[in-house]
């Protein structure tokens, strides 16, 4: 999953996002409307998308800042990539970006039930836009937001230090099967997995008495882990900057992460990275 504001996008990325939206809304749905409405350029607008492996976008949404509320829109998935849960993962990530602020959207009427899965509720009478029935929807923040997802940190989870901080020179090593990269630099270890593995990135920093974790999502430090069935889990402690331990992940997410780390620990990895991986494995549920 990729996230960026307009100023951070390359020309090719802008083209890919615009092409997908035009293909879906203007061509497929035959909506004659100003797709380029100026709001993509706003500094607070965040674009989220999955790449299609060929330089384009497979699915996308954008999150707008409307002051007291946020708005999710331009929800589009290429026809060949539908049925993979990409839009669901984008919606959950978009909700997480809204920091407990109410969210609005204009849903195509036949998708009202789908958006209800994420906590949205109809907020007014239906209307027709570009010949397609729509309903206004709104999602109020709830206790513990984000996320709007069944995945929650386990209540018994607690912070624990690593046996020792990472030591050794900076190194970047590829792990078994090309499934990811372990990169250690200045005491920070970054675990990257492929999108198919549902964990986009996990950044970990060690100090003598703490282990800090954060997912690479926009510019906010937080843990964001995608479950195999499309759910999203956020470790809120990391968002608050207090640090969090991997045990905060539910078993459903700890298991696939553990499997990948086991592969990494048995692969041709740097000794310092292997020390970290084995220490982390020892504390997984």
C-alpha cells in the first residue's frame, strides 16, 4: 500500500491514479463530471493506493480534510483487480488516518451495506449524482479509534525490552525467497514484506530499555498490520509514542509475522539482524 500527498507524488504516479479514476468513473460508469476538481492538490489531502505491478494503480482512495470532518472519496478499483479486498484495506487505512474525527462520504446506493461494515451509517436522504443513485454516509469516531476493524491489540499485552539493543554495522540483507528485506541502520531495523503477505512494513527501533515500533503510513509513527482476510490492526501505544511490543498483535497477525520471521532467521541474514529476529520470535505468542 502506498500513501502520499500530492507534492510527494511522481509524475508517473499522478498519471496512474488519474488514469484509474477516469477508467472507472468516466469510462466504465459513464459519469461526465470534472474528475480533476482541484482537491487532489490540497496540502492536507492524502492519496492511498495499491500498485498494479506495471507502473499503474490497481486501487485507490483519497482522504480530504474538511475542517471538523474528513471525507473519503474517489474509491476506485481496476476491474481486473476486484475481488481481492484491496478497497477494504484502503478504507480501513483511510479511517486510521482520520485520527478519531468524523468521516463523511457519498456512497453509491448499492454499496451502502458494504460501507456499513466499516462503521458508516446513512446520514440523510438519497440523491442522484451523474445518473447514479447515492446516499450520504457518516462515520462517528468510537472509543478506541482507530481502527474500525475486528482486530484489536490484546488487552494483556505489555511493553517489554529486548534482551539487548541491536549492535553492529549498518546492513541491508534480502531474506529467503525474496519475500522481504531486513534493513538495519543506526539501531533501527525495518522489516518489509510483499503486499501479498499483508504486512506492508514494520519499523522497529531499539534502545537499552525500550522497543519502539511504527508502521510506515503517511508521516505518522504507528503499527499497521494487515491480516490475511483484509482486517487491519493498529497498536495504539505506538501512535502515542510510548513504544509497543509485538505481543500486542492478535494471534491471527502474530502467526503470519512469526512465520515470516522464522524464514528470515533461517536465511542468509546479517548476524545483528538474526539476533533481533530470534529475540522477537522468542516473545511471539
